[in-house]
């Protein structure tokens, strides 16, 4: 297997309206917004190769549509170690991607890491390779891009690539990952809140901490979240998905 990420072009967009303004109230708009897939755009199903099991996260469609409406390219950066583990095939990964686009609309690029945690690739988050590859395919500067994810490795990959990061905690986001976001990135209660931060339509200090999704204690998490190399291992900040 190549040590490079898989890159996919998304479905073509329909014709778009007038060009959006170059700036938002918070300043320049980003050059691209890249979303993690499992646990961020769609519900995290361990090693999912079945399009029928794809379920959007709350506000996902509204959030991605808001970025598109601003004229900003959208992409997905996703670890899928189930391929290296022999649990997923490339056609299955592509089938799930097609279903995500049926539910959430077209993405301009997909950057997928098919490697396992011990393969030594440079694309598996928290390494920056997926972010850099997606930005290169879009022709944008990583420093003007944003990565939105649900775990610490998404934040670390963004920071390593020089991009801005926004964390959207879920019940499986660990307290130390939220603390990392508070120190090095930003947080939002849901995807739409994250996009509003990114577009400057909602100030960062308006994010209500008490509204964040409750975090499930480690002992109460499902076995899949601990064992799933495509999602959440015990060392998730170093080796997600």
C-alpha cells in the first residue's frame, strides 16, 4: 500500500450565485474549511463500510451549506485504518463517501488515510498530511484554512499544518481534548456553531460552555470506541481513526 493518502474529487457543485463578500465581521474569510468525518459530520460507526448506516450529526447539513453559501471550498479529512486492518475496502470507503454527499451535499475534496497506527505514514492524524494534501488539491494556503473535528488529533493535525482548528465536543470527546482546544484552538457546541465562528457570524465568546455535549466517562464508553482504529482508541490524541 502506498504511504500517501487517498484523494477523491467530490461531486460537482451546481452553478452558484453571486460571489460572496471577501470579508466577514471577524475579518477575512477562510480559504477552505475541512471537516473530520466520523463523529463530526456523521455519527461514528466503527469501521463502517455500509452506506445504510450513515447518519448525519446534528446541524451538519446546515453547517456545510453555510460554508458553501459563503463561496468557500469544503473538504473532508478522515482516518480510515479499517482498510489497513482488512476490515474495509476502497470501494466500501467510496460508497460511504457517496452516501455522505447524498445527505450533506457535495464536497470539493476528500483526503483519506487508509493506513494503520503503526504504518509510519505522514497522513494519519494527528500528522498534518491529510490537511496539507487537501489544501494542495484545492490550491489554498493551509494557514488560511480551518479544520473542524471532534477529538484532539484533529486539533493537532490542524496545528501541525498551520491551520486554524475548531473542536465540536461529543459524548466521547475526552476532557483533556477539550482542555487542549481551550488552550490552542476554539470550541463550539455543534457544527453550525463552529461554522458561525469560522464565518465570523458568531463571536467566540458567545459559545456557551454549559451547552456543550456531556462527556461520557471512559468506563462507560462502548468497546467499539476504544478498539476502533477508524475512530477512538485509548491513545486517541495520538492515533484516531
